[in-house]
C-alpha cells in the first residue's frame, strides 16, 4: 500500500510513520509537511535513506501539489493541523485555513482521484467539556470551546459530508491527549519537563484541576494503523486509554521524577474557554476492531521524562519565548 501522510514531521505524524515503516515492509509512505513551527526534520532523520519513504515539502493548501501527489497513492492519512490552543486564541486565522480549508482541499483531491481510503485524524476537544463522570461517544454532539477545536470540528463535518454526498471512503478518528517522544516543546508535558530541567517556574492555568485523558503516542499510532486497514468507511472511532489525570498531578509527578521541588509551580490566570475535562468512550474501537492500549501510564511518564532528559540536543534548538518566559495564554502554555 502506498500512503500519503500529511504533517508527518510533527509529533503524531513522525511517530506514526516510524511505527508503520518499522512493522510493515510492504508500505510506501509519502510524507507531505510544510515544516512549520510544529515540524522538525530531526524527527525522522533515521528514515531518510529508506527506499519506501519520501519527504515532500509543501502545504495541504497547495491544490496543484496535492492533486499531483494523490495520483500515486491508495490512501490518505490527514494528520497535518495547527494544534496549539493558545496560538488559536491569539490568532485563529491559520487554524481555519489549515485545519478546515486544508482538509477540504485534501478531500476534493481525493474524490477526484477516487482514493480508496481517507483517514482524517481529529481530536477529543471538539466535544467540549465532559460533565460529571460521563465520557463522549462518537454519536454525541460537538461543542468546541476555542478556535482550534472549532476548526477541527468543521473539518470533521466536511469529511462526513464527503462520505455521504460523494461516497468517498472516509474514516474519522478522535483521540485524547497524546504524550511521548518528539512532542513539540510548547505542549504541556514536554514544556513542564524542559522548564523543570532549566530550573524555571512551572505555570499552571487556574487551579490546575483540569482533567485530561492521556494516551502514549505509540498506542495512538497502532490504533490509526488498525483503523486504516480494518475500519469501516463512513465511521468515526474514538481512541482513549482511560488515564484521566488532573493537570496539577501531572506536573507534581514530573517534578518528583526530576527531583525538583513543588515550589516551582506557579498558578496563573486561566485561559479563555478552558475545558474542564476531556473523556472519550472508545468501546466501539475496542469491540469492533479489537484494539486496546498496550502501555501503562506511570511507566510511560517515566520513559517520556527520560527521553527529554537524554535528548536535550533535540529540544534545545526548538525552545523559544513561549517556552522560556513565565507567561499565560497570551504567549502560550499547555
């Protein structure tokens, strides 16, 4: 199978490509990436000499490029996205362009090329806050709270429409918060690890009681690969591990692993539209396709802290004002 992966130099994309190429010699991958701030060529340096891997620099907004690339593939996996919520609050425009218009351009090109499979990678954030102890199912209404999640919700709806209207074989996945190696340093867990190693204060929004369901990135990658091969066209699959943890507990755990004092924590003004809790019900994926997470959360946090501790040469060139300065959402946090 020959696959076009968009956003393959980002966190999830690069882990997915590495996972697939490591486990299947019959796969060919074209990686389309525009090398924006969330991308890093170093993520896949070890893949560059493989005969079944090709990197193309370009944007999913480039209609001509997309049309030419799609002619040669059987499936498209759309992972490319603007994903940083704080950036979307500061400037929504790039999120609407990339996440919504970019998805439309990919869908239209895929329809014209009669692509066999189109997998759109979405997020749990489009459901909004999960109330009480409930967890969202695939059939629940979407209720996005910020420009990022709104742009992703719009992309999901366009993807559904292309299945219903044109019969394009689309599938949507919605996953909870990922963590692991190669995650951009602005994100919550790597940023906490890096700031702690640099002996900088750790900002926490509001009370720090916001709850996220965390999944190790390789579990997500295995789910994506399974859905690509065995998922039913027109379906939506939630992906979750059931590791719901308060943000403050994530930070205190990381500080403990690094032998840093909790006095480094500083509570800052909460960001606008901050969802209190994300929670997904992934029974459909588990029952229909037989997926389940293999990793254990506490062990994975330790592995992640160790990775960032041992790979300072990877993240040092990427740190900037959004990581070093003690600021709330106006620059970026979480």
